[in-house]
């Protein structure tokens, strides 16, 4: 548990350094990407403090790793390491799958007239991740159009149809990993979300 926290803190320090570099060198891309990623890394602590959600160090490390690796990719590793984009897509997709499963499981536990079998939950995870992946690719396509019209450099870009298909394939891999192995580890979080829903209603 202590090691997970140390890894999370180390990645946050690197993100702070990246923002500092952007400020000193006049790099708005580094400032925006590093700043947004840094704010997201504090989300687990905020949820735990304000809503008593049991986001243990593994979950915090999961979230931090996803945004950290994407930020490093935007800083240049996407162009230098061919598989870096695949890694970040799989990790980000697994995170979205985890959030989607937790929400569905909390509703399942909270509502007596709703029951979501594990097989249906597996399909649901895939549907959520694939839908989000398509929306993300459309967002990147829109940024490409905006960049072409304005001449501005965008933080995200598409690199052809093959790249889009590979992105969706690795999104599916992330969803598959959560569907097969992640449901058990997210049950406690879903239980706590249910308790918060009951507290709000009462």
C-alpha cells in the first residue's frame, strides 16, 4: 500500500515538473496537458474525503497512471515509441470500464427491481467503452478539422484509419481485462456508492 502511494506521488512530482517546464519555456501544450493530468490525479483523494468512497491506493495508482502515461505520450513519446499509444488506450479504456461497471453495480445493488447478471455486466462494460472510444475518435477528428482551418497545433490528432482501428482494438482489450478480472475488485466501491445513495435519499 505504501509503495502504491509512493508511485502516485512520484508521478505527480513529474507532472508538476512538466507544468513548470511549460511555464519557463513558454510551452502551452505542456502546461495544459500537465495541469489537467495533475488535477485528475487528486480526484481519488477528493472523492474519498468528500464522499467517503473507499478508493484504495491501487485505484488511485490506476487513475494516476492512465493520465500520467497519456501526458508523457503527448509530450513526445507517442511519436518516439510506436506501442505507447496502444498502452495508453488500453489503460484509459480499462479505467472507463471500471467507472462504468461501478455505476451499474451500484444501481443494481440500490434498486430492488433492477438486477444485472454478470454476463450482462460484461456486455455493458464493452458497450460503454466502445461508445466512449467512438466519441473520442470523433473528437480527435474534429480537432483535425479545426487545426486545418485555423493552423493551430492541437494536443490530439488522428493518424489515419489504421490508427483509429488499432485504438478501438486496444480499447476493447482494456474493457476485456476489467470484464474478466476487475469486477471483484470494484465491488467494495460499488457498495459504498450504494450507501451514499441511500444516505442522500434519507
